[in-house]
C-alpha cells in the first residue's frame, strides 16, 4: 500500500497539471475588476525587479556547490533525515526565479507591515520578499539548522538586514511570531506538504487575518493530500477570493469582493 501511495504521489502533479491546463484562463476570462487588475499588473507582469540579479548570483553559487548537507526535512513526507547535495536541494526544492518574482511583486503590491515565511530553506525566496519591503520585518522559520546556516550566510552576502530567522519547528515559532506581529498581513506557507499541518497553520493564522491580508500557499497540487488541503482552505467562509496559479495559491479576505476561485495561467 505504501509503495502504491509513493507512485501516486510521484505522478499526481502531472495529472493535476493536465487538469490545470484545461481549466486555467488568462485576463480575458476574468470578470472581477480587482482580479483583472491584479493579474495584468502583478501576476502576469514581466517588469524587471531591481537587485534580483544579485540574488540569482547567490542561487547560481548554490547550484555549483557539490558538498553534502544533512537535511532534517519536516514537511515533505519523505525521510526526516537525509544527506543531499546542496546543488540538488537548490535545483529541486527551492522556488524558481519566476515564483520568487511573483512573491516580490505580491509583497510590493500588498505593502505589509510584516511578512511571515514558513520554510526558509536557503533563503532565496526570503530575500526576494525582504527586497520588496526593505523597511519592514520579514520573519522566517526553518527547522533544519544546517539549511538555515546557509540561508543566514546568504543574507549576509546580500547585505539585507530586515530578515529575522528562527531555527525551530513551525508549531513552536509560528504562534509566537503571530502574537508579536499581532496581525497577519502577508504569510507565505512553504515547508510542509501534509494536509493536516497545512490546515493547522492556516487556522493558527486566521484569527490574525484582516481585510487586507494575503496568504500564499506553495505547491498546492504537489499531491492529492495537498490539493485536498487547498480545496478546504479556499472554501473557508473568511476567504473571499482564491487564485490558483497551479504552483501557488493566493488567498484574499477582502469583504468587498464576491467569493470566487480563479484558476489563472501563470
């Protein structure tokens, strides 16, 4: 049974992507003025991001590192402890440039007072979000101490000072950060790919959500289990607009918007 589940999980993203290609729409299929403007000006925008080349240089250096890392991975469903090359982690597990650019643009659009990221890894996505809000704190949580050590070294190389990194599990650090910030302006949920914890962290954040909050979930179609979590989350009564870009899902809580899910080309 476990072998069948592993096979299913491996092929599920391809199956989900084929369905996404059939159902996704571009700007011409959007009837919400808010989502239409967001899609054209933010999601589909190809504007250059200042200083992103410096972050991509750091990514390139990671892709050239052949040394091994002892990884404690709490959220993928694989073995918690495994030895992997830094270059392999970078190529397979870190958000690509297009997704990172989306995070930057969404953060620049939202202008949050703070950003929370669940899952730092080597800090590439973290730096993009911090770059978009240089005067505001970015709180990021990573359970693997060795991964976070590399991330902190990358933050120093980039010379950015608004990132506050915690080496802890999400269950320990996330509630404390929410209490400290007192509201959930912008949260990037990246680092756990199980349904139950994903729903748990979503429900932890909900009491701190407000009209302008933005929640972004990574890998919403990574497995049947993650897709089920996303389906439950997007239907929550506090959520008004949900945007499915296949690779990520974006939630809005604006009461002035009509509840709807948009599946958009990305």
